[in-house]
């Protein structure tokens, strides 16, 4: 694997590699399934290593996600803070990437929005184990080939970020 990040000038402030899409997997998570774990289980069942979560929508029994807050006293960067909603919510939509961590475990990064019974909308980075499906969660995944998506600590942002690398496959 090779990294495609070699910033040399201001216009090169990004990481990117080319990937191809292969299979499209469409499905529904059933009541009680965890949103993140359920999407990862689908990938495991279909032998998908990396995927784009093109969309997901449905309902959750409760929700847990992180949102950016103002910096701590004396801090420069905003901090991620866990937000919990302990009642049924509509999951209006989400998208993200099914990645890996440095230990080859799953590390899915999913952002989305929910609304409560009053119509108030909130959203952020959805957390594993905190988002049980209520009725359903419909989704579409695109399998990504030729790329490695690794979530690891980034000293510059002081949080976990995606490292994208070209993955060379043997013919």
C-alpha cells in the first residue's frame, strides 16, 4: 500500500486516491440491530472490506452520537462531545465509510441526522452500540476496491481521522 499524501503547496491540502466500486448491497436492518454493528455485519456477510454507506434511513429506539462543541477553556480546537437521546427518533439520513483500524478491526465512520417527536433535528458522528434500530433501517452500500481506508489518531486534528491509501492487488 502506498500513501497518496505529499503536500507540497497550498493547493495540495488533501489526501486522495482512485478507487473503483464493485457490488452494490441494498438491505434493511431489523429491530434491535445496532446501526453501526449492523452495517459492519452486512459487510462481513458479503465479504466487503471497505464500503461507502451511500444512504441509510429509518428509526432508532434511542440515539448516541458525537457533536463538535466549543473549545475547552484555553483550548484552540473544538472537542467532540457525546449526545444521547433516550427516546425513539427518526433517523432522517446518514452516510459514511466502512473502514478499518490499525488492528484490522472495523472502524465505521457514519454521520447522520435524527428528529424527535417535536421535529427538532440533531446530528453528528454516530457511535457503535448506542443506536438500536426501532422499526427498520434501510441502507445501500457500495463496495470500494483498490483503496485502503484506515481510521487512526491524527496529531494535527487531535482526533481519529481517515488515512486513505492506494491498495495494489495482484493480477
